């Protein structure tokens, strides 16, 4: 799921996102959209879909990640979290109840429960206390969500999040608690926050063994191509990450042959397509030499073309994974591709 934190995927027009990248869903962020453009504007516009014209599904993160990433700007209590705006320093209270209301106003199709994403490393005592808060908040989210109505004439789905840091007993407790809520989809949070990949996979496997297999499992904030393939093997269905677009803006390309730093001198006279294997006309049409030139002269178009490449690659990767699963050849393919896709060209 391409990340569109502030209502747009950076450097990419929605027509390209739909026609070339073939994205089926994008993300927005509750905290950022609440601050700008603000709920009044979104309500008057008729919700985020009407405001930004994206017709396909949108998922909004609840702001729980900002509880982690903006730890220097917030105060956490059992009631909720007081944030200090990174824009003007103003203070705002987020509770499980008003976060549900905010996401109703934004109008996302899938809305996330309000939780605390614990840091890594995190001592056991803090993780246990945090998990209790997250579970209490989850019940309050359900209470508010189940007693309110969508605002724009279509249904919304609330997705609960498994937490528990890197502790097996806490992850097991949380996965069982979340599974018992019997919601249409479930998410795994609090990973990809600095822990070793092996621990991320261990926690993911433990949780996937508990969450129902007939409902989508969403691993939040992950990750590299190798991370995604390994997590698919463990039973994960949905992913999001800023990595494709963020790296693209710095000239780092993910391709079907490996990773390219397009700013390097070696691509100066390479007139081959950026990546002829992805179903993206832009990547097939433009050469590596041309894209390098755009970065060297600091043209805005460089970020656009690179972002289209990386997003197209990520969508190609998960589409291929689905095909290989259907064919019964996923494991062999995954083991070969994991090595290939992470090599530096």
C-alpha cells in the first residue's frame, strides 16, 4: 500500500498511481491530516476521497505511530495522548474516542485502532504496561466505532492492532486478545522500529500462528523487498512502507535485478531502460542515463520517475508473490529473489 501521509503519495500523480503503478489502495495519516488541512476542511469537502479525488480505498493510520515517533512531543496517560504540534507547538488531545471520530471525518475506508507503538529496545515492564493501555484503548475504540455512523454514505472498517514489543508472552497475549474481537482484518504493529530482522520475523510468525488465517493480516510499516517476501512466507497479506518513495527521492532505485544508486557515475552512459520488467511505461521508456541526468541537474521530474519505478516494483513484487503462491512455487522463487533483489548493482 503506497503511503500518502498527507493525502497524497509524494511526487506521484493519482492518474499515474492508478494506471502505471496499479495501486489498489493508499494510506493517509490521522495525525497529519488532523493538523493539515484540518477536519473542518475535510468535512466541508465531503471527506478525503472527495478532497483528493482518489476513488479507490484509503487506509488511515490512527496516530499511534506518532505516539512512538513524536515521543519528545507528547504526554501519554490512560485517558489518551497530549501531542504538541510539530508545526506550531499547539497542544492536542488524542483519545481512542476522538481518534475514531477524526477517522470518521477523514472518511477512510479502513481505519486503525488507537494504540501505543513501543520503541526498541523496550524493557519488559514498560511493554507490559503499554500493552494493557493498548488493549484498554482498543475496547474504547470499538465502543465508539460501533455506536457511531460513517459520514459519507459508505461503510468503514476498524482494524485492531497486535502489540507486545519483542516479548513472546506479550505478543501471544495480544494476538489472542485481538483475534477474539472477531473483526474483518487484523494488524501487527510495533515492529520494524529498529529490532533485528530475525526478531521481527520471529514475532510475526508467532502472531500469524494465532490470528485467523481467513482474515487479512497487515504488518504495519514493512519494509524492504526481502522483509516483505519473508513476511509473506509467514502468512502476512498487507504491507505499507515509506521506503519506495523516500528512497526514490534520494536516487535509490529498487528494480527487478537489484538495487541501483542512480546518481553513481556508472549509469552516466547506460541507455538501457530503468526496468523493463515492471509493468510501468515510464520505467520502460526512460533510460538509466536520462534519470541520472535529472538527478544531477536537480530536476523535480527525477523524484517523480524514480518514485514511479519503486512503487511499480513493489506492486510487481507482491503480484508475483501471489502468482507464485497460486502456482505452488513460492518458496523456491522467494529464496532466489530475496538474494537477487537486495544486491547492489
